[in-house]
C-alpha cells in the first residue's frame, strides 16, 4: 500500500507525497516544525485528519489560509490554522 498525504505551506503551495511508509512522529514533527496536534478538515468532500503545529500560534507562525478554509469547512468555530499543515489522504494516524 502507498500512503498519500498533502503538505500545505503558508503561501498556499501544495506538495503531494506518495510514500511506501506512513510518516512517523518525528517526521511529522519535522514537517510542521514542532509538536503535532491532530485536527480534522474537509478534503475532497470527505473528513480527513490534519496535522498542525500544536504551539504554532504561540510561536507566531504565519497564517495558513488554505488549511484554515479546509478546517472551517468542517467546524463551526472562530479559529485559524498557522504554519504548515499535513492532510492524510488515504490513511489515519496511529
């Protein structure tokens, strides 16, 4: 099985990844630049897991408009996503 995920940068750039292995905790921390937080978002008309930097707002990371839109499409809250976001397309986090 291939594991597919999407990295969304704060400038809106999308990087689609296909890998033979799931990213481990350390790889996810490296990608978001710190401790991870698991939230949910809407991607391609479905609910998908999204990984973000747990302390991104405290660290002053830049707003991620695209990830915020995907997050708010599923949640009725006044909130926003900062820093890089990772969306798992075809698998869940362990």
